[in-house]
């Protein structure tokens, strides 16, 4: 689990780009296609694009192309798209209603936001018709500005050759930014760090590739956003494959730990949920144009969930947390990063309890997604587990639930003997990564700022 301390960017020295954002080209869908919230078939569907529909590109990642879809970014496999042409309309209003017909009397079906671009497919008076969420809809033309014609559209890239297996003791990872520990960091310094990641660690063919970004502790204990940090991070959302925005994990002042006594306390659970709701609402209001998924900040020692009371408390919390997330941004992935504090010990009781927990959280989610990304912390930096323990627990977790993404967050720190943490030994990190490679353990958000 994360401590209140945070590693300096010195840890990133061992580190290592979506392709640059392309011109806003017009593309045509050549066969009916699933549109997803991110570049991967394991990610939640956002809708469907019909053959013949035209969209404007908003980014590319590997064999996937992002398009302006239904007031947000949607991803389509590039093999289903061809270069096309058409009048592109850029939204100039902060939020513009989209309606079922060419008049304000028609039903509102959604909204588009400033900076999004759509292809005009029809017009009537002052109203313009666009393809919105897979259907032909209407928006008021005064807030849709035609973009100038460009040269020949860029071709949709073919699938790149498969990347070679990682070499040299390093596996691809992701980056976690803990906003609450960066309040005294100058924004220019944080920007310099993120520019380094963008420039040096987004080459998919390299073993030091950084895939995703996780934002942790985005607000203070009152739920007020840490905007000095988030305003910098906002500019880098398009750099990463996926971005996860975290809910709040407030301190527990009662007896015992927040992972047992705290989670069992219904009042404390609801305090975390209410604070998280406030932070989520504030984030969506301040950054309505961003595409991201959700991250559950309240962690757990999964071994404790063998106890039925603790399991029931976590289940109640996680069900409500996921429902709150998808009520605000539906059909997104949900990431959680618990851990184990004990060496591997097979337990039929724990297996049943965890299976029931993840199954019930998914069943209670109106979107039917639940917690579909589990990137758990290896606790080796804290010297609680060995790499062999991690591999066994990882196999165990794969048996309790089918996750879309199951990975391990490798701890690159060690205890300092005074209750804090300091950067760990790079040689030990390399040995551990080599062990994980041999044991088939993939890595998640291991780098931290």
C-alpha cells in the first residue's frame, strides 16, 4: 500500500508516446464497429459506429484510432476506418446541446464540448446535422465553426510490427502521481517531469515504456481539488494509453487500522464516499473535456477479507463507490490496487470470499463492469513478500475473478527505519523484475511521483 511519503522523481531515472496527436482528419467507417472507451478490446464499449458514418480523428494508439464520438473520445480499430473528406465543425461553446431534430423544441440527447470536432452531414436553416454517438443528430450552427480545408488526409496507419520481448531486466510499467504529496512542488518542475516521461518513455518497442497514468489523492481531506497539480496533469492525458482518476482515502483516527476497524465503521466508510463524491463532481466540472477512467483509492490487505465482517464492509463500500463512479461517468474501467501483507497461503475461504466480493460488486453495477482492472501492490519493497509469493498470489487472484487487466504494482522503495520510505536498491529492482519476467507476472503502476 502507498504510504504518506512519496518517492522523488529520482526513481524515474531508471524509466523510459501515443503517436503524436494527428491532424483532425475525417475518416469513414467501412464496417459496423464497436466504439470503446480506450484502445483495447478489453475496455468497455461506448457505442457502435455504423458503416458509412464519418468521424474526425482525435488521436492514435497502436492499431486503434480515437474519434470525437458522443461528447467524448471513442476508440475504433484502425482496420475498420478509411481516410475520407467532409466539412469539419469545431464546437466553440463550453457545452452545446445536441437534439433529436433541428429545433430547440426537439428532445435533448446529449451535449458536445468546446474543442470537439464533428463532420457535417446535413443542415436546415441555422441547424447542423452531425453523427453523434452513432446516430444523426442536430446542434445549433452558431456554435459550430467550420474548419479550413486541409491537404490530403493522413492514411490510417497499418498495424505496427510486434514489439520484441523486454530485454535488460525491465518490464513495461505505468506511472502513479500522488497529487496530495506534490502541493509544494512548483508546477514547472512537475511539468518538466511529465515532459521527460512523454519524451523518453512512450516508445512501445522499448522495455522502459510507460503505458498508463494513475492520479491518486486528487483532493484534500475536505474533497477540495488540488488544482495546482491537476492543471499540469491535464495537459498530459492524451499522452498515455489510459488515465485513471482516483477517489479519496482519508485518514483513520480510531483504534486499529483503516483497513479493518476503519472499513467496518459505517460512518467512516460514508465519510470517504461523500468526500470522494465531492472530489469527483469538482473534477468533472473543472475538466469536462478529459477522457479518463476511475481509480478506487481506498486500499485493502486482501488477506483480511477471509473474515466475513471485513469482507462485507469492503463489499458495501466498493458497491457504492463503483455505482457513484458510473453514475457520473458511465461505462468506464474501474481500477483498484489492494495488496497482500502475508506470504502466500492457499485458502478456500479467502478464495470464496474474494470471488463473491468481485462478483457482487459487478452485479450491483448498472453498467455490469464492477472492478475490471486489478493492479495490486507487491509489498516486496516493504519486505512483506518475496517475488515467489507475488507470483503465487497473482495466480490465486486470477482464479477468483476474470479481470480485464490483472497486474502487479512493483514497489521501488524500502523502509528507512524511521517509519518512512526511501528509494530502493536498483540492483534489487532489476533482479526482482527478472524474476517477474520468468514467472510471467506483468507490471502495473510501479513508478511514482
